């Protein structure tokens, strides 16, 4: 990637400049000064480095507006564009240009995450007092934490439950920290987590009940170029995938037309 041989602070400024030029098509020294609080000479140096990397034909200086403008020959130097970048630029420039919904992240307390994390690292089983949504009463369980997983909203801990003799996803906020984590022992007799080590291949397409025009829009929205969009996730996370993509909604835009399962390769273990 461009600028990787530079110090982190300058590389961060040049990557920001690259994003700004891509989205705005223009930038000034003040763009860097206002964003990073640097001096005018430092901003000039940053522009000099960027111009040398991008080439003489990528930008032109407009004396009337005192801005550098992109030309037809401009090409990004730092990775692919994303809408996350646009949100960042809108938020930095003027909050009136963007509004976001309140963050409804569930409560996640360090009091439960830290002992779970330490037990995972130590290969230990711990006793917890847990409130599930299915059972009306608190229940004491022995679990062996194995890994964490995120559904995009909150973290779960995947563990072997000695009480139920099964792999379960536990939500740490439902563990009573005042009555848990006192007793611990070496995690033993934990079988292979087959669902975690299995790849679920889901093939999605616009739902059959949609009109032809609606299906066309859904294809554009989800980037479906062929007959189906193929998703590869761990089988253990298939439920969360269906919920996140709205497959379990009453009037879904997508439907799963087929799914296959296969053992994950070593490369896939590192990729997911």
C-alpha cells in the first residue's frame, strides 16, 4: 500500500487526503490543518509527498479557488473506497450533513467479559449463574469458554456447557457477576466443536414473492450479480447471519435457495 514506509502520523494524514480527493475531488492545505491541527509548512510537505506519489497528471492546482483538483487521471492510492469513509467525512465536516440513529448496543460489562476471557486463555472451566430467555429462573452452570463471536451488535461467548452437554452461545450480560466466577477448574472432556469447524454455504436471491422490479432493486442493493449471492459463514453463526440479513422477517427481501455444509480448511479457519 502507498505510504507504508512513512511514520504512522503522516501516513494517516495522507490516507485521509486520498479519501478526501476521491470523494470531494478537491482539497487544500487547510483540509489537513483543520483535521489534524498541523502547521502550514507540514501540510505543504504532506501535499508534496502526495503529489510525488500520485503523479503530475492526477491533480491540478486551481489558483482562483486555491485548491488542488482531481483530473481524469486521478486514481486512489490507498485501498478501496467505502461508504464508511463517506460517513467519516460527513461527520468531520458538518454534523448537519448526516444524522444517525441512537446506538442501541446492549449492555456489556467488563465484570463478566474479563473472567470469561481469562478462563478462555487459561483453558479453564468456570461456574456461572445464568439467566436465559427460555428459563424463568437463574441456573448455575459449568462452562468452558472457547471463543468469542460478534453478531454485529454484541459479543457472545461460545462455550462447552457441562450442564447441558452441548456447545452454547452465552450472552455475558445475562451472567450474574456477583455470584459467578468463584469456582473454576481445568477444562476437560471438551469435544470437537463440529458446528464451529463447519462452513455453511448459503445461496441467497431476491425473494420469489417480490415483483420483477423489486427483485431488480434488491439485486442492486445487495450486489447480486449472478443468479445467487453466495455467503460462507461458520455453521455455528448461521442463525445470526439469517437474522442480520433479514431472512427471518415476515416479508423478507432475500430468500435462501440452498445451503451446503463442508468441513473448513485451515485457510478458512484464519479467514473467518
